[in-house]
C-alpha cells in the first residue's frame, strides 16, 4: 500500500549516505538501455518528475540501478539519464 509520503512527495526510501540523509524514488523498469551517453529507462508505471536525490530502478528483480536525479529528462514516456549520473549498479 502506498504511503502518504509517497503519494504526496514521491519518496519511497530515505538513505543515509556519506553523512547525508538522501531521499529516493524506487521504480520497476521493463528496459534499461545504454545509448548515446544516456540510459533510456522504460517503466510500466506512470512517468513523471520526482524531486528526490536519487532514482532507483529495479529490472527483472535482479538488477538495480541507482541514479543521481540531476539532469533527468522525460522524453516520449521514458526517463533519460546521462550515463555519468549512474551511481551504483548491482547485479
């Protein structure tokens, strides 16, 4: 069930990292494609701008991509994130 904080602010998790409290949105991704210096991320859920520090995408319940939200764009219903904003990739 969606929390009030998630519905109002888009915050799914709070993470303490390097002494700072950061907020993140977690979304499931159907495709994550690296192309032309960007990651193109396709999700089944609604695509919208979130005002969080990080966006975390989970693909196939096995791969986790964590991005800084600076310069995230939405183009044709997909998130477009510069490759240099990938912080972590877990497989």
